[in-house]
C-alpha cells in the first residue's frame, strides 16, 4: 500500500504527524503517538474501523503485495491476541502469587490454631482470595478415627451475603487484617451459626467409600458436580450442604490426614471451574502444614503445662519435705528437752505445793510460793503442748462421720464461744461419706483452730461447713472477723513464731504437722478484706493414706 | 493402811512422792532401780506400785512385766514424763497411766480409784 495522491485514505496511518482529533482511538496519555507513526500504527490502527476500511480498499486494488499483506496482517493480529492473553494470564498469576505469598507468610508465622483456621477460611471466601461463598473445615480427631465439622464461614442467606460482602468491599483490609477481624469479631458467631451443619459433619475415616475420605486417600482435591444425583456422594452430605456443586480440598501434612475443606458458591451459584480447583489446590498444602503445626504446638503447650504443673508439684513436695524435716527435727529436740525438763519441773512444782500447804495463810512468803506453783504449772502446760506435737507422729486411723466429729468438737468449745460472745454457724452437708482419719488428732486440730480463732477476740463471727470435694470431705472454717497480712499468715504456721493477732504459731503448726502425717492438707488463706479461711480435706479411702 | 512402793531414779521425785502420799495416809517405800524394787518386793508386801517408765539405764516396763507375772494381785500405776508410753503395748498391762506433774492431784485420785477397784475385786473373791 503506498501513499497515492489520487487515493484519499480514511485513516491517518499515512501521516507522520497528526493533530488531536485526527485519530478517534487516541485518548488522554497518548500524546506521544501524535508524532510517532510506527507506534501509532502498531498500537492503535489494528482496532480502527477506518484502517480496516482502508485495508479492504487496498486488498481490492489488485496490488500484487495485497495478498502478502493480508497474510502478515492476520499473523500479526493473531500474535497480538496471544500476547494479550498471556499478559492477562501473567497478571492473574502475579496476583495469585502475591496472595499466596501473603497467605504463606501469615500461615508460616502463626502457631495459633484458631488464627490459622481463620486465615485459611478467610482466604477461601474473601474476594481478594479465592472468592468462594462458603467454606467448611473438618478436622481429624486426635486418634484420627473421625473427621468432624470444626468451623465454617460464609453467609447463610442472600441478604446476609449482600451485607457482609458490602462491608468487606468497603473495608479495604489485607488478608491478615481481614482474618484478624474475623477471628476477633466473628469466629465464634460463625461457628454457632453453622452449628447445625457442623454437628452433623462427622465422618468415619475408615469409611473409604465416602467421597471426602476418598479424596483424602487419593490426596487430590475433588470438584463434585451433580451432588444430589451423584452415586459417589452421600445424599446426607449433599442435603446438609444444599448445593449441587462443591469442592473437596483434602488437608494432608507429612502424609498425615489432617482434615478437609468443603467450599461452594451457595449464594451466587456461580460455577466452579477446573481453574478454580487448580488455584485452590496449591493453597491447601501450606494450610494443612499450618494446621498440623498449630495442632502440634497446641498439644505441646498442653504437655508444657503438664510439665510445669509437675514441676510446681515437685517444688511443693521439696518445700514440704524441707518443712517436714524441720518439723521432725523440732519434734525430736522438743521431746528430748521435755524429758529433761519434766522431772525437775515436777519437783519444783510439787515441793512448792507441799510448802504452800504448810505455810500459814497470813505468811507474806505465800505469794512467792504461789508464784512458783503458778509458773511451774504454766511451764508444764507448755511442755504438754510440745510433747503433744511430738506425739503427732503416730496417727491411728479409722472411718468416722465428719459431721459428728465437727458437732462434738463444737460442743466441746461451746463455753468458750459463749464467754467470748462469738457467733458460730455450722452448715453440715448431707450424705457425706465417712472419712478415714485419726479421730483424736483430727478433733484436736479442729478444736485448736477454733479456739485459736476465738481466742482474744469478742463478738466475732465464725462459719463452719462441710462438703464433698472430689473424693475427699472438706471442712471449711471461715473466720470472718480477722484480717491477716501475708507475714502474719506465714508466722501463724511457723512453730514458735508469734503473731500480733493470734499469739504463738505452735498450735497451728502442730495441727498442720498432725494432719500432714495423715496425708490431710491444712490450707490457710487470708485474702485481703475477706477474713481467714482454713480448709481441711479428709480422705475417704484407705488407699489415699501415705 | 495401804502400802505403796514408789520406783523412780530421781531422788527428789521419790522424796516428793513419799511426802505427799504419806500426807494422804499411805505407807510409802521407795526404790531407785529395778533391782532395789525387786528386793523390796521380795521382802515386803505392797498394795500398789507407782513406777516411772524411764529409769536410768533400765525400763520400768520390764519391772511392770515382772510384777504382773509374780505379783498379779498388786496393781501398778505407770508414771512418765512423756505420753508416748502408750505406744508400747506392754504398758497396757498397767492398771493406770499418769503423766508426771508437780500437781499430784491426778496421781492421788488414780491411786484411790485403783485401790478401791482392788478392794472391790477382793470383796468379790476374784
């Protein structure tokens, strides 16, 4: 085709320089093409109707190059179309890669199962991800016997879909933010919303004919079509999902069957293509690994917690051992001292009494002798207390009614309660089993705790109750009238330490020692502004004994 | 007058018991060891014995066993500085147990009770 002056071409291809408006295909940003004929011809003329008519005129002119030009033009157009298609494919794949990269980063960085699941399901259903309407996640149980519906996401009605998708479209959040928002605000609500379906999505992993198990066995995603009439699909599954077409994505990590995702277009009924399947397939691998890793991490956390608990118990046992050694040492020392003291004390007190008997009432020395008698008596009482402490080493146990034990003990201290004007409320529980205890020692301890509580305080309130705690019968003594600091509480349980509030720590330390010998823990807590609580948990079986 | 044998390795305690029990109207003999007690038991008859469980290098329990074996009609009251004597089943052979104290009231009451019981048994021909 040449620029024949006799020929007036419709298109502007024959001009090196054109003006704005000469080519209808030029728009804003195409200014460079006004002076570049070659670029203008290659980029714009192919789609120009005027150029098309000029070509037709040229082909009809009978010029010898016309058939050759036609071949070249057709080839050029085909290649151009192919390049455009490749470019579009490349753009799609670039977006997909970016999305997968973002997804991979989020999944790899998380060991929180809920977060991983939120990301996975958000990725499937978000428009920025795979844009499916709904997704159901089934997880294999710990023994890998059953797949169970665990979580679902998506709208259940067109109205809800419109609202949700509008919210998502206007929020402009990236995948991580979307999944985070979902986890924070919607996860449990979505679980509740789909509970009716999730609860019924229970599939035995031994049922190899089930389409989901079969997909897991073959480790291949499956596009299920015509579900309602497909002989391979369990009619119950089709009915539960309520769709004719859905995708099954098996989740497999290190050859372990982790679970499966079912996804569909329940609202839009948009067909699911093989291309969709291939896109989502690549996504299932990182999801399966992330779920497996998060599950393992969760189990690890449980094991770590168990280990920590075991460590804590070990530490407690060590402390207890040290404490018991201290107590045993105290016991040995006190019994030895007591033996050495008892005889001279008895002689002093005994002779002082004898002398007192023989001393006339008006003798001024009587007061001194009286003092000796009184002091010797007091020392004997202290000695008795110390010896009882050592005596606690050998409990004699049998089965006893705890309520009766408490009632009897309360009767024993009744006089003191009345004298101190104390209010004592007792709340016995019905139907308690008998406790396997040394009655005398246990009763002694309860009496001592009660007396220690009442001692030195008037008009107080004391509440005693019994209850069944696991396999033990618990006696609770709540002293509502006292407030103890941590130091005072510690002192209260230390032999020979003194508390301003409750005197010598020997009594309670003795009780604790006595009870511990029977494997009965005595716990004392003094929460601020809530009084002091004593808890004694009595065994009900012989096997619990040390 | 009832005769009581007091066995204790502490001289002052023997003296205290002797003073107090004599005041109560008993005839009191004392012994500081198992051997001395055995000798006195062979020489005289007693209505009751008050034994300290822990003698110097000896055990009052052994003396108790001997008395029960040879003088089964004589009641024995065990005295101790420490209540752990009850863990020795042999101590159950005694008629009564008293923890030592400067206040002898409990011991005196136990002596009365045990002697009264002995008299009842005797009256019943047991």
